[in-house]
């Protein structure tokens, strides 16, 4: 699922009518952080002083924690594998990502970017135009001098992040309490659930925190669940209505902010609160998250624990392709597109984040005019797609891994309805049509287009109802079967080809099944995956949902049914079959853990939330983890 982020300071953006510009300017008057009576110099000076004080405090905490690092943590043995070491990490210093204040001497690119004046930052929007599909167009020709200045940061990035040193294999890693924070739809949650199960096999205590809608889904897989705020249906509907990250009016802004605040405020309890059903204490010693959780880096900083990012779409700057939420006509601007998108997101949520840091985390606010604070470039990151579909860019350093698709095997235990099995068996393999969690403006029209395209091409088809309520037919034709719910890993091998929205998980399962694919993107990274499918010859050019018609759908079906397309799809399927993304993801997590891990830091953040029973168990846990004689 894409991001539902509101943007501020957007008056200079092109492509808006007057009303939309006015709505966005209203949104920039952030009620959580008031700047009306504070000058820029005063604000940045005050923030710098506060941050320096907080850095000193955190470094002192870090020193105290490091003195007892590893005490009382049981270890398990890992298979010996080559371990990549970040060139920026000094040999004798412990790096806890950003959460424990990095101690590398090289200047971080976000701090270099902050040398830009506020006026120069505002000029960034001269390069930006919002497309009708909700993506951000970055055009370097709009302001060549500014673009040239910004591209200097790319050179800095490449000089400091490239290169790999193979270090000694990690022989063991500690058993940890790990929280996995996932914001999104079921397709976003599912690969993390597969990782959670594998981490449990290694002895870790794992909690998966996501929206309440997925409570049963997570628990049925045998993984501890904790609810995050936010409604995934409301988030998906917001993205579909607004075609991306820009709110279309004041009503949309209030809806979006309410969802974001609910998500961010729920992150800390997800990391430190006891189980809601059993009351068993829990305090995260490591955090795994997708970037859409927004507040993950700040919680990790407050708790002093390592953070590992996993995601299903590119979020790390590269010059090989643009950000999935951006369109860049010049390849020289690919890297810059990631900076622009990060900046837009940060400027949209900075008020909520600073309120969260001050009110919940007891941390200093981040300078209001700081930029690039949403970047994950300094964090260990694993991308959950096959390198045979999108190879790891050559400019991604050793902190980044492309681990492969992370599949959750649901099909092996699935028992299909007998009438469905009979329908499948009585004819040639059908096509699949489904848009998952995507809402539809006109489900009847979309259903009619599908039914007519099947008739036009002489094919059978399965229509998956999904959240969009697809397949409402007064009379279902014999060549159509309307399906309520079925695991894709069981269903797709029964199909000749697929037509879907291009969610990362659905795309992955289709490729594994060797199915030619037509992607009908709604927003976000769905366009990215549609382009990749087309470029590899595994399907036709994507059809945006607003352009879906009988003619282009029929043509796409005919394209997919060509023998050479099926042959290419089967070749990719064989490559994916030989991968084990889940194991690779867990190996990446273990490999990027700091050399020594501290016990969770006792802090006001945690103690404020502890009830008497929880406090007792925490004290007992501390006693039990003291070093024992003879061990």
C-alpha cells in the first residue's frame, strides 16, 4: 500500500487549481507546532541547543548500557555465513543505527542537506509537479542551478556508502524480544508474518503489531499480536480517492491526519506494553518495521534499541531507477527523486512527529526546518523482492540487502469448496481478476468490463470480490466464477494468467506461479511493479484503473496468452522457486545486529506505562538476567 501523507508548504507546486492550493496552505498551519511568533534563526538555534543537550544525555545512556551489554542474554548458534560490514562503522564502536546515536566520523547526508537555506529548500518545489496519478514528477530542467547543487549530494552518498568488507562470520546471536511494526493492508502484513514465524524458530520472542483488522490472521499463524491504530480500509480508500499522497481538500486532510496520529501514538505501547490478553510483560530489544509506520525511528531512539527496515518497494536512493512514487524524465534525477519524496513526507508529518517525540517519547523535537528526516539510508534495510525481478542496484551499500520474496505458505492447508473445484476442472485454466484491498468507484462497471472481455476473448475467468465488492452480477455466466476469499498461493497455479492491482505480494505470488500478468494500478508502487512486469516481457503495459476498458483489457488478455509470454513467466518462476527470501531476511536481520546488544534501557518512557503487576514482572526479569556464578 502507498503512503497517506499530507504535505506542507506547497504553494509553489504546479498542477493544482486555486482551491487545492488553498486547502494545502491551510494544512500547513500545523496546530501541533506553532511557528507564527518564532523566527527561523531562533527556531533552528533553539532546536540545535536542545538536540545537543539530548545527544549528550543519550550518549551517556549509551555508555551506561554498553558497560553491561550482552549480560544475561542467551545465545543460539547460527549457520556460518559471510557477513558484510558497513564501511562507516569504526572497528571498536557499537552502532545502534540512529536509535543509539551514530558515532561514525563521516558527515551524514541529511545533515549536509540541512546546510541549504530555507529559501533553497522551498525552491525544491520548483522541480516538482504532481501528476494526475498521484505520483511526483521531478524535472531537473525546471531549475538547472538548483538541480546541479542538489546532485552534489549524490556524489557524497556514493563516496561514503559504496564498498563492502567481508568480516568474520557471526557465530551466534542473542535470543531477543522483537516487535515487528507493520502499517498497510493484508498484502503488506503477510510477508512480515512469514518473517515472524521464522524468527520464532530461532528462539526469539516475536510480537507482530499491526491494525486490529488482522488480529485473527496474525494469531492463526501462531504469532503474538498487538493492535496498531489506523484503519487499513480507510487508508486504502484515502489513497484511491486522492490518487496518492496529496490530500484533495480540507475534509481529506482531517481524515488523513486522524489516521496518522492514531498509528503513531500506538507505536510506543506496541513496543513496551504487556500482552493485552495474558498480561505477560514485553519490552522490545529490537524493532523491525516498514517505513510506513512513520514513527519507528523515533521509538527506537527513545528505547535505545536497534532498528531494521524491511519493505516491498524501493526506498533507498539509487541512480538506477526513480522512487516508485515519482516520475523522473532525466535519469540523472533518479537519486534526487528519493530525496524529494522523503522531504515531502517529512514536511507533511513533522508536526505530528515532534508532538509525539515531546509528549510520548520525552525526546527533543527535531528542527522544524530540518529536511530528509524520513530517510532510511543510515539503517540496515532488507528489500523483499527477487533479485531476478529487480537486481540490487550497484550503488546500494552493505547496509542494504535484496533478500527475495517472503512467502507465507497458506495454500497447503486450504480446502476449496467442492463447487469451485468442479468448475475449475470442467474447462481450460481460467484467468484471475482481483484488486485485493483496493476500493472501486464503480464496481459494476468494472465487473461488466471483465465479463465482456472474457466473452470477447473466449476465456473463462475467476472474479475475486475483494474490498472493492467486485463481481456483483444478477446472473453469473457459466464461464465466470465469483470468489469470496482464497489463498493466492493455492489459486494462482490453477490460472492461465492474472489481472490484478499490482500489490507487491500479489505480484510476487503470481510470478512464483509462472503466470503472465496484467497490472491495473491504482496508486503508489503498483505503477512500479506494472512497469517491471512489462519490461521483463511477463505482461503488457499496465492499465491504470481509470483507463480500464473493454478494448485494452481484451488486448492485454490476448498478449498474456501468447506462448512466448508464458515461457518467460515459467523461467522466472523457476528462479524464484530456488530462492528462500524468508530465511535470507532473518539472516540479514541477524547479520546486521550490533556486535553487542544491551538489555533494554530503564527509562521514563517505559516506567510511565508500567502498572504495578507489570512493574513486578519487570523487576523479576531484571533479577533473572543478572550474571549467574559459574556461567
